[in-house]
C-alpha cells in the first residue's frame, strides 16, 4: 500500500504494510517447511517400501528353509506331508491316478560305519542330485529323514510309478558315488510303489501300502522295486 503524508491513516498504512510483509515471510517459511516435510515423507515412503520388500523376501526364505532338507536341497517331510493331503483329496475327487513311492538306501549304516558319517552325507547329497535330475516338476520329491526319501507322483498310474522307481534305481546303481577320500562307492536302493485305489481312503493308508511294498523289496533281497495295488504286490 502506497503511504504518503504523516497522519493517522499513514500510520495505519505503515502497520498494514508491516503485517503484510510479516505474513508473506511466514508464508514463505511455511512453504519451505512443507517442502522439507514432503521430501522427508518421500524418503520415509521409499524406505518403507524397501523394508517391506526385504520382509517379504525374509518370510519367503524362512518358508523355503522350513520346508527344505538342508543336506540335499530337496523338500523335507513337512513339505511332503503338507502337500500329500491336498493331492490325495484332489485325486479322489476327480478319480485321478496317484502314486506314492518310498525309497530307502540299502545298507546305508554300513557306508557310515566303513567310511564315516561325512561320506554317508556325501552319498545322500549325490543321491539327492540324481533324484532332482530324474523327477518331473509336477512330482514332489522329499527326504523324509536319514536314508529315506519319498515321492508323490500325481496323475500317475501304478505301472508308470513302477517305471519311475525302476529308472531311479537303475540310474543310482550305475552311478559312481565319489566320497571325500576319493573312493568310489556303488549304492543300491529298495523302493515301494503304492497306487491310490478304491480300497484306500486315507493318506495314512496310502503311506501304509507304500511302506508295505518297500518292506517287501527289503525282504526279497533289496536292490529292487515292489509295487502294491489293492493289497497285491506286483
Ligand atoms: N551320514 C548320515 N547318516 C545318517 C543320517 N541320518 C541317519 N543316518 C544313518 O543312517 C543309517 C540308517 O540305517 P538303516 O536304515 O537303519 O539301515 P540300513 O543300513 O540302510 O539297512 P537296510 O535299510 O535294512 O538296508 C543309520 O546308521 C543312521 O545313523 C544323516 O543325515 N547322515
């Protein structure tokens, strides 16, 4: 506001101008503060996004670790058990075929006793690699503990399940297992293959059948595959 003269009106105009200037400065300061706050908020948002991505990755990693066998890198018993229930229910509902295969290394205790626990571990790890190379992505392979492994083969009838097990046995027995002292070991397996049939109503019954077939392979002299269908070995 233009100020001229020296009367009360001029005083008022001077006061008005001072107030206006002060308001303007306050406004500029506020603007600067808002801008800083905005920038800080953007930084915090960015940081939050990074942190939540890290958290997601950590959750995924811990889930993977909880369902992975650390020695072989295959799935563990927990993963297989968690999945068998739903695969079993789906196969029953859609009348699909399904095989459960159980595998046990022959005379594994002898390998440990003769060559040491570390050599036994190497054999299990190499067997894990053979298993990984010889199973389909749609199948589930797991180390159940010790020298025992299991496989869920969805949409697989008994005859095909047996071929899968026999191929794995053949590849294992023709493989040279090199242990840390440089020696080469030959390894054989016993396997049991159970097919889901009308007389099997539960996951436990399917396990029981596969276990019975595996035991039969051991009983018949190991280094072989036994199938079971409706309580008959084949
Ligand atoms: N190296 C190693 N050995 C293990 C591990 N877990 C279990 N074992 C050993 O695996 C051996 C399993 O032997 P068994 O299955 O009882 O018997 P086996 O000698 O394989 O005999 P059959 O199965 O009857 O042919 C035991 O000596 C266990 O101590 C492991 O993570 N690493």
